[in-house]
C-alpha cells in the first residue's frame, strides 16, 4: 500500500520545519523544569511536577505530530497558468451579493481561514480545483449551495 502524501506549498513546508526547530529548542527548558519540580519532593502532591510533566508530554506529542506532517508532506509547485490549484490565490465574486474575496489555496496542514488560506479538502477548495478564470462554480457547503465566479487566478510568491 502506497503512503498518502499531503500536498503543501513550499511556505507551508518551511513553516512546519520552523515549528519543529522551535519545539526542539524549547525541549531542554521543559526537561529542566521537570527535573527542578521533581527535586521539590513528594510527587503525589506536587502541582509543579504535574504541570511540568504535562507540558513536556504536550511538547513531545506536538513534535511527533509535526515530524509526521513533514514526513508525509509533498511540496507542490504550481504551474504558471490560470487553472486553480494549490499555491495560487483566487479572486472570487459571490453571485448572491456580488462581493469579492481573495483566497489562497493551500495544503491541509497550512489552512488558516482567518488569513484567507483555504485547504484543498475544504468545500470551496474541492469545488474550485481545476477550474479557470471566468468559470462559475457551484459550491456545496453544510449551509447550502452557492455560486461563485472566478475573477482571477495567480501564482502566489
């Protein structure tokens, strides 16, 4: 069975790698805090020890998760055309109220709706994938279907 690789942009890959490095740098401090808390005495009623142990476990868990994300990440380089794909920004016009919005299509690990970065597995991402400028696309969402017109597609830096 072939492993499944998540497509990500180069920026997304670099972001995951940077978070791994930060976590690795935080690790010695967490270990020292645990050691210092252990030296305080009775472990059964030592809140500092419990907190330090929990913090270290959380860091280790996050590190394992990020390493797995990186291991199964496949950096995708978008083509230089007007087809919607990962690594491109898409200007959409919502047909119901004629409002415009710009989204960047990214891989699952780097999705951030607050910054208009949508993943290709989101309802909008799935519907837009493979369409070109000028197309009107129907998007099926949990709140119902709606249509958008693709006004522009460009490769992000």
